[in-house]
């Protein structure tokens, strides 16, 4: 199924070209409260079989709104954590050597690479058709388009073989990144450089785990102003999602609604005022973003 967050903070199921409200049905059944958040809806759907049954039954009914008529929001705006993998594609590591003058370090141990996971601010989250604002302080801001997993169940010390059992679904994460002035020759700046308002775009919805049999077998494509900017495949990750979940849960507890975004492929490109981005991940969907200078 595809679950979206739309209009006035409503939870919906996307069925074809329709959006069907599931939040009201969950409230009626006593499985969601008035004023629910999408984190609460995800928790209910992932951990209460009755909630998922109600959502499925409701989505098969008639009515709903035309997808083209609703305002899609980020599918979750209040994740407990948004964990972001760093330098997780070989080609991207190579392009950063040229772009940022960083060293192309040999990867001797995958856990050492995954220890570079960083947290993105939840205040930076925007949704489909929203606008990235380029800070005045920056001369170089670029985009990264990534596969993002949504955790469904509380997870601690999980093996790679079990890892996907703890995933509720998948969405797209755009990790917008300031490279100047704090990107060259400085350490521990990722949280700031990637944490500006509007620097984390999520969408267009969450596709449940059963719809994607293998997260390491998905194509990624980005158009910038209608021109191809990024073409990639999740099989090219250095560390796959199963490894990410195994590593993170060896250190800490993942909770329902937590996000893991898996790093960008090569093809990051400088953003300019007036740009339009269109990104697609196979089996998930597409979303657009706009770009403007800070006023």
C-alpha cells in the first residue's frame, strides 16, 4: 500500500489516482486520536494488525479525492530520528574528492564507514512540491536523492537476516547539502550543513515493505530543470540497508517512525535560484521540488 499525509494533516491511502482518508476510520475504531500525527499512524499500522485491516478495507471503498487535487505533505514530519548514511556509494565518494578536495579514504571496515551516520534535523523537513531555500551564507548547495526506510517496529540488536522485518516502508529523501563555507577542511559540520530549514525533503508517500521485495534493486533518477542529472541504482551502495539496520541497532534502539536514509549516488549538482528538481525511485514514485534564494 501507499500511505500519504495530505491537506490538513490527514492520513490517506493512495489508490490509483485517488486519495482515500484512512485516518477517520482509525479514529472511529479507537485506534487513532483526533489530531493524530503520522508517526502515530505508522506505529498503529505497523504494530496493530486490526489497524492495517481497517486501512486496507477503507482503501477498497469508493469515493476519495483526486490525487491531483490534494496537497501532499511530507509523509512524516516528526520522526524521532532521521539517520543519514554518509559517503555510501563509491562513485559519490570519488566525485567528492574533486568537488570538495576530500580524501578518498580506503574502506577497510564497513562498520567504520557506518559510524559516520549523522542526524538530520526534523525542523528541516519539507514535502512534495515545496521549496528549498538557499541560505545567503552559502555559495554552493547541492541535492542528494536517496532511498529512505521507515522503521515500523522497535528494534535493538537485529541481525541482517532479520533487518527488513523491522521496516514499515520506503520513501524518497532529498538530503540537501551546503558545501561552502563549512564543507572543506572541517569536521563534524554535517548536522549544520545539512540541517538548514528546507534541507530534508520527504515524499511523495510511504510504500509499504511488501510492495518492494528488494531495496537493493531499485533505480534512481533525477532531472534538474528537465535535464538528466543523476541516474543510479541502489545495488551500488557500499553498505546496504540490512547492514545499516544491523549496525545502528547494535548501538542504539530504533523506534517506529524513525528514518534511515541510505546515502546519495554520484550526480550531485549545484542548486540555483529558480531550479526545478524531479526525482524518481523505482516502485516508490516521483516528486518535485523548487529552489529559491533566501530573501
